């Protein structure tokens, strides 16, 4: 316990009366820190509903902030990481196809580790003729380039069974669930109406699991040789190429283009990385969109927080005036406003960021078909700085108002 002393003359002066006699008296009070804590928690108890609504708004806003930061990071970094050693070779004329014979030439090209040709078509399944996307691929090269076995998306035993099964098929987890397919089952696909091709019988050898909640595989994947015999066609849509050294991917792409420049089938070869980046640029400037959304949501949150803090301070101006009159330092009173704003905003912001950390990846995978979406350390640090800055900004003007209090006028007013 401490003792705070003040003169009656000052108190009389604040109330507008004339001092009659000068004397001192002592009033026992708690220590300054205990008194400040009592004031803070007393304010929280009195205005708990306002604090709760402010905290809830902050939690939701920072959960959205974390989600958009994770999305922006995914769009910014994934294209530079994904497929750094992959090339995509397509016919220069988008309406034409590539003869399958050039696959052997590309496979033996200097700097090429492996190459997989692929083509596909839309087919129908079941009595109700549901559409199914079929893709035919160079079997061994497909497993090597896609890494579905090494990543655990496809068990090694299922991969080996598929390689040895001429009519085998690998189906995606989504397609298996949608059509109730299971390993070992034989099913038939029907050609599209007007296409003079027979039905295609397939045997399910494996199911390709989702990658971080996203199904990256086509519905049905079969051997290219089986598809060529069924379709009686020796043409493919494109060729995936894996280079031996990722830093030389651009050089290998240019060399392959030059090799086929004067042939009957000129190629357009591009790195998988540049293809993804080009797709993102055509779709939208993701950084600009997310920045606008983040700025708009934070401005709305600032208005909510500022309104809550200024209301809380306005309701207690008399209390602040009395504390100032009995000797509380102005520094402590202004700090009191900042601490209350901090308690109303920062804990809720931390909870919102933690929620975003948990739900960002599965939500982006389920709704946006994006993988590897997560909050990085820099995004977490950015969120923490924003939360603290928001608390300081919301409390700045109310704290200035407390610092400029005219105690005499407020105490006369009651």
C-alpha cells in the first residue's frame, strides 16, 4: 500500500471555491501499477459487449488478412518453385498435333533427362453417360516426371501393377469417389456422340491421391500405346520434357525450338515456370487485387476500433479528470488508453492469424484448387506489425484528448 498526498487548496481551486485555509491530508491508495490494472479490467467488465464485438471484428478481419497474405505468397512463389526443371513442347500452330515419332528425338536430345507425350479426349461413363476426362501418357516417363510415386500420392505397388497392365488405368481420387470406382474393377468408357470409335475397356490398377487436398490428376490416365491402338492415331497433343539441370531449362527449350524450326512440325517450347507465370498474368494481377482487399478491410477495421476506443474514453472523461486531479501522471493516463486499445485489438488479431494459419491451406485447396498455401514467417511478422500499428493508431487521438483534459471544467460539469 502506498500513500498519495495532495493539498486541499488545489481541490478547492478545481471546484471553483476559494481556499479558506491551507492544510495537507493523506489518502491511502493501492500502488500505481495495481490501480492501473484495476482501472483496465474495470473498463473491460463495464463495456464487455463492446470489447467482445470489437475483438470479434478484429479476429475475422485478421483471419481474412492472413488468408489473403497466404494466397498472395502462394501466387508469388509457387510459379518460381513448381516445375523448375520441366518444359512443355507444343505445336506452333495450336490447331495441329505432334507426330508421336518426334518423342524419340526429344528423349535423346542433349540436356533432356526424360520426355512424356500425352494426349486426351472427353468420354462418357455409366448408364447416364457422365463425362470423364481421359488422358493417355508415356507410362514410365509419366511416373518419373510427375513424381506421384515418390511423393506418396500413388503407392509404388500400384504404379508397378499399372506399368505391367496393357489396359490398366490410374484414376484420380475425385473420379474414384464420384463414380464409385475401386482398385481391381474393370469398367467401360463410351465415345462421344458422333465419334466413330468403339467402347474402351479399362482395368483400375491404382488411385492417385490428392496433393495437399487438391486433385492434380486427370480423371483417367492410361497407356499411350493402348490409346493409339484404340484411336488409330499416331499424334499427340504435347510433350512434357524434364531437363537434367534446372538452371539450363531455358537454354534447352531454345535449342529444341531451333532443332525443329525448319521441320514439318515446328515446336513452341517453354518452361513450365514461365507458362504458370504467364497464366497468372493473364488471369489477374494477384498482388494488386489482394493488396486492395487487404487495405479496404484494414481501413474498415480501423474505423471500428477507433470508434470503440473513442467511445470508451468519452464515457470516462470525468474519471480521467479525477485521476489527473489527484496526482496521476499524464504519462500513465495516456498509457492507460494505449494499453486498453492493445488489449482490445492485439489478442483478437493473434487469434485471427492463428485461425488463418490452420484453415488457409485446406480452404484454398477445397475452394480455389491451390496447393502449398500457407502463411510464411514474413507474413506472420507483417500481421503482427499491422496489429500493433492498428492499436496505436486507434488510441492516438483518444490519448491526445486525455492529455489535453481541462480538469476544472469537467469536474464542475459533474
